């Protein structure tokens, strides 16, 4: 999964999002999480269904696109550009 470009490539591109990701765990690739406790938290959440993928409605996708545009207009960098 493209964690660096999650907002654009996954949420906008695939129209799905992860819900229930624990706030205590940094949203990043599991391969970069070096803490066993955090890995167990993610594993348990995925097994129990408290962390899961959900499809977004067209209204949610549109609202998310508008939010991304506002954040970009304010100067926030969304995602990471890929090397050419």
C-alpha cells in the first residue's frame, strides 16, 4: 500500500479508507514500525475488525477532495512526489 500518498492514491484513487487506526500508532507502513506493542495493537485491531477498510460514498469522496484542495491551498504538502 502507498502509505506516503494515502490521501491521494488510496482515498481519492480507490475511494476507500481505513477507519479505527489507533491514535497511539503512527500511520505508516508496518515494516517501519519498530515497536512490538504497536504491531500487536494493529494485528489485534485487524483481527477483531476495529480497524477495517470501508468504501466511501460519492459525497464522502467529493468532501475529501475539497478538504485536500483546501489543505493544499493553505500550503500543506500532501503526499510525496515519486522519482521520475
